[in-house]
C-alpha cells in the first residue's frame, strides 16, 4: 500500500506568500490579452488603461499620487533603483554628497548595491547600529548625520526587518533627515499588509513594494517615489516609467499586483490581529517543547506574523531539514541568502555570537496559516531539536 505524502505546513510567508484569489482572477483575466501598453493602437490603449487603473489602485491603497508609482520587476529592482538612483542624482547636484547612511540590518537588496556603490562609485557607506532587538539607534543616526550633513547623499532604513520582524522608527528617521534636507528611502516589502503603511503621512521620499509578499505574482513590484525627487535611471530604453525605469510593462502581472495590494491593505487590521494570536500560540507551543528557546527581535514592535527563534545547541540548517522531513517548511532567515554557510548579518548586528546566529529559524505566518499549522510545529519541534543537538554533540 502506497504511503500517503506528509501534508505540507507552509510557514515561510516572508519569503513568498500564496497568491490571493483576487490577484489570481485579475492576472488570469488578462493573460490572453494582446497589446503593448506603449503602443498607440486600440490594443495598446486597452493595455495602457489596465496599467493606469492598476497604478491608481495601488496609489489609493498606499496614499500616494498615481504618478509616484513606478513599476519594477520586484522589490530588489525597486531597492536598487532607489539606492543607486538617489546616490547618483544627489552626487551630481553636489559632489560632496558621498555618504549613504543605512541600518546594519537591511536586506541584501539594499546592502549589496550599497557595497557596489562603495567599490565602484566612490560612495562612503555608513552602517548604523541596532540594539539587541534589531531596532535602529536613532541617536547614533543623529550623530552620523550631524558629523557632516552636507556630505550625506541619502538615508535608507527598512520599515520592518525581514528576518526578525522588528519595526524600525521611520518617523524619527524622517524627522532627523528633514532637518537637513536629506531624502529617505524605506524598504517596505515586509510591511505592506502587515502593519499600516501610509506613504504621504510617513514623510519618506521613496518606498519599495513587492508583489509576491502581499499575495500577488512574483516578478513585479514598485518603487513609490515622490515626484519632486530626482532619480538617475538604472535601465535605459523606452523610458516607460517616468524615464527612470525602462522595459515593456507586464500588464497581467501589474493587474494581479494591484489587486493584491488593494486586498492586503483592506484586510490589514483583521489579518494582523489573527496572525498576532497565531504568533503568540506558536511561541508558547515551542517554549513548552523547548524551554530554552530564545525569541529574537523586538517583543512588541514587530511584524504580527514573524516568529524568529534561536535553538541553543542546534545548527539552523540541520533543524530546518529535520522539520522539512516532517512537512514543516520554514527558513533560516532571508531566502536570498539560503544555502550560504554563514551566520545571519542581522543577528550579528544585534550582538549575537556566530554560533547563536546559526542556530536560528524563522517561522513566518500568512493568510493561509491556521491553528493546525501551529499544532504541527508543536508536534515536530521537540524531536527535531533533540536530534539536531545529538548530531552536533
């Protein structure tokens, strides 16, 4: 008799979350359409109308002007456009502006272009410290700015950390930067749909969004950037998006993206409340089975669906595979650095020792998560930790 496959418990929504029905419907309804949104004939105009209606939908959900929504291939491109585009345009205005300030716990989609700018473009990247919970030191940022304000090209601080879930003091960052006329970019990829995000009210100058983190398709995202901000383009071609982003627009994906953003923002409060309850139950369940487990990240100011835990005496990679064998799918941190045998830069910046950093797992809940998923983790985690410790001993 054939053994039945183990049901999959998916707890890696921070890496990618399943598409929501509204996004699937919006996207699939246009997959058979013909027409380039840049063409002037009737089919092109129909495609353009879908793009512009989607742009208006996203603008309404995020409280920005439609013209401030620049479509990209995803969060990574949006971050690169913001970081490189801001640096180049600001430096062109004033050659003294060589410094770029960022938190030490940014996603690699921000850290890597910053490192590239430092290596190839003469930038001076100043990574700002965080506390044990992964929260930016506002006073440290103030000191870094006031040391030489005229030399700062821009500041980038993520809205919420993708690994440990800590929310950053964006209001304080914007206030500090505003005193010196310094533009602020924020990677809000993890925040949209999980916490309230209001572009206009936040005061940031640029904000990155990704489709597949909010229940939309992969391969599409946006940089929301104020019309007053000058950006130097990364891609050159047709100049389809405000002349700062070239490339034929993916109309079906954009339609699905817009539907997902609208749904995520509309459901945010109820979604966050439900996930916060599940998160609490998950933490309690794991602590019952593994009493010495350590919760990472701010215990209060964090994403509602993020549970980042360290298991002393374990290797996170081994523990992940043991749980995977029991049908529980999670992550050792950022999916973009999965498989790389090095401790998380986020946990190291938070003051953790390399061994402790390598002992960590991230369980991230989403719109399909249930109490049954939490029960499955509770049933699997004890034996998995015991075995992982035995292997390491």
